[in-house]
């Protein structure tokens, strides 16, 4: 199964929205750069992965309800957010790690449910 670009864009947008909520909750409004990074990078990671790996072999469910892409997209979210934190130290590293973990879990949920 191959998904439409609109479907992939919607999945990335939902991931970004969920990441924004999590980032605001864990980081507070004062850490705007970290909030922006978590929001944008989470959606971008899902968008780029899903667009580049949109092929039947990766979209077919290996486990009931879970495809390889369902697992890989959140892993890329974690990678993007980790690289950002390594290049630019977050305002509150402990809370950033919490937000990163929750954004990654959110990306998994969104990818399993929406796509």
C-alpha cells in the first residue's frame, strides 16, 4: 500500500501538533526555541521519512497493526531531536529529554493510528 502525499502531510501535521502540546506542557512557554525545535523537527522527521519510504514493503504490517514505517518514523523523530539537543543545548535538558520521549511516543501513536 502506498499513501497519498496529503495523507502523509496530515500525519506529519498531527505529529507536530501533538509535539507542540507536549513541549508546551514539559518545557513551559519560556523555552520557545526548544518548543519550536520539537514541534518542527518532529513533523519534519515524519514527513521526510514517510515520503522517502512510501513503498508497499515498508507500509505492510509485519505485526498486526504495525508496519516497518510505523516503527521507523518515531525513531527518526528521536534522532532529529537528539541531534538538535547535541548541537544546541536545551534551556532545561532534563525537561527537554522528557518532551523528546513523549514526542517520540506520540509520533508512534500517530503513525499507527493515522497511517
